[in-house]
C-alpha cells in the first residue's frame, strides 16, 4: 500500500508537466471511441443537464462514495471473510498498481477539460478540484485512464457477491452501475476508461 501511495504521488508530480500530451491523448481516445461507435459521452451528459437534482446526486456519489465504500468493503472482507481476504487483496493491489503505472505512461485529460463538456462538479459542487480541498491538492487530474472509480466499484460488487449467500447481495451491482453513470455524466471519464478498468480486472482474475 505504501508503494502504491508513492506511485500515485509520482504520477501527480509528473502529471504537472504532461498537459499537452494529456490533451493529445484525450483526442486519441475520442477518435478511437468514434471508430468504435461509443463516443456518446457528450450526448449523454447533455441529455441529463436539464435535471440538476440528478446531476447533484451523481456529483455527490462520485465525490463521496468511491473511497469510503471501498475502504468499508475491505474492512468487511478482512473481518468477515478471511478466506476471501487474500484473493480480494490481490485483486485490489494488482488492478490499482497496474492502473497507476498506466497513469504514469498515458496521461489523459478528462472530458470536463475539453470544449463542449460541462464540469458538473465545478458548476454544482461539491468543489473537489479547486486546489483548496484535500482532494484538489493531492489528485492527479490527468489520471483518467483507466477509471479506478469504476474498477474499485466492480471489485466491491464482485467481493460482496462472493462473500455473502443472501439473494439480496445482487443489489450491490447498483454500485458499479451508479459509478459508471457518475463518472461519465460528470465528465470525469470516457467510456474507454471503464472498459480498460474491466480488462485489468479480468486479467487479474485470470492471474
């Protein structure tokens, strides 16, 4: 975990000097999505901007639920599912470590930094990237690819389904679904960011 923290801090430090490449990569991602027929982030956001209540909900979900839910889940597995703990720990560290390495070598400006998109968090709050908040002071804002918000949400859902026997456990799938909606509609990620996160999870499971 200390190694991952140091890697993240390194990514933030190097990211300050990678803005030109980050924006070039953003246009590459949009070009690839266009060829794949999935470049719908802008139209999806515009379709929801007329519903400020929904936007505020997704903003709050993006800003508040990601880290807290993931940490609570890890504590839950450690306490309640010791046989599952090593497996979940391996998945989290493998996916997160690989993602941070990709962040270093492929800086990517999120959609909210591009023309035409609305930075819904800057407009409606909560302000997390304004430089005055703890997140704004620590976050690497060019670390869009892959999306650890979505990757961690999928791992949480996977772990809960594995750890519990009740049929109600399937409700946890709402967490990655809400996270996916939040990261795209708030213009913090592209669809491909989520796809790459899913590929990393599949690779970690195969290992």
